[in-house]
C-alpha cells in the first residue's frame, strides 16, 4: 500500500465517525480536506472545514480557504479569534506558538463537540517535527490527529499528492503566522504587523512568490530565495521607498536568502 493509499484509508476511518478539519487553505490541510470530502461523499457523511480568522495570520488566508473549501464541497466555518486578548501571547515568548495553538484549537474542539464530531484533524506534516514547532505539543495534549505526520509524509510528498489530485493550491507557498517576522520577546503590535504585511504584499506584487520581512527594531530584513536576489536588486529603489514609507529606517537584503524559522537561530529551546 502506498503512502497516499494509507492516508486515504486513515482519513476515511476518521470521517466515518465524524471529522472536523483545521483548514488554513494551505496545501497540507487542503490535501487532508480533499481526501476527507471524497470519503464523506462515499460514506454519506458531512465533512466540516474550519478556518481561524485571526490577527496573526495573513488576511488572504481566509479568502483562499473559502474558495478551496467550496471547491472541495465541504461545510466551511470561520472561527474569529483575537489573539490580542491574550497578554501572554502578545509578549511573544519562545513558546508563543504553544500558547496560540492551545487557544485556537480549544475553540475548534468546542465547535467539533457542538456538532457531534468525534475527531479534529490538522495538516502537520513529518517535516514539521524536524524544526522548532512548540505548537505541536499543544495539538498532542488536546488530542488533535495529524495523519500526515503520523504516516511520515513530508512536505514534498504532500505537494506531489496534491498535484496528482488536481488540488488548486498544490504549489501555494506556505503562509506562516505573522509573529514569525519578529524576534522572540518583542512585544507584538497589530499596527506593526499591518505594516509588515503591507510591505510583503508590495514586494510580492513585483513578482516575488516567497517573501519574508523580518523586523529588528528599525531594520527591515528582506528574505527572498537566493535565485531572486538580482531581480530584487533591480527593484531596489521601489522597494526601499515603499518600506521607508511604511516607517522602516534601514532596509537590508538577507544574504543567506529565504529560510523558514530564521528567527529561531540560537534559540534556547529548553525555555519553551
């Protein structure tokens, strides 16, 4: 049995007893939802996709999730959560992701219970266990099921499966929490996150699919893939003017290029 067949079988067994999928509109959760929706049609069971609308995630996530959930034929619910009501979270400690996941998925578990759904499923994949992801501990404590990680399915395999199944977001870049743009123990401000998002969207509008704007006080550190360096330099004046208009004083290009989790470098993970 191939990994994809194993995944289909496991998701089918979960859907049979009632399943709710934590759905961001990214490729991982879209693969889960596609297989769950297919199983639901065969079994005559409704499948619920739930998206969190928060102040720490890109606004575009909600619109993408609406479109993809409709494409899959799932019942789509949006839970609005304001993380800024949690003072511990706003301090941006090293276990921020744990605090946030606990807050979000507690809401999701309540919704699942209200709808008589036995299982809550998320799209954590095997690669997520190789990097710093304190939120995974919260998911385990809450009993959330992560079939991709459980079957050892990597991000590359997820994209390949999604492409083979014709999922529209198979090649969509990851869109992590906006707080990953700030150093730990830096107070999170909604106004600052809004400026960061505007800066990233401006650069993306110039034709860059992967952009991270990491902020260190008055320094804006731009991360794009190394292959895009010369292209970005060609837009130097426009990018500099745009980011300075957003209030950033020093504009830099990170010479190591884009890499996920660059704010975790040198982190004492025992503190999490």
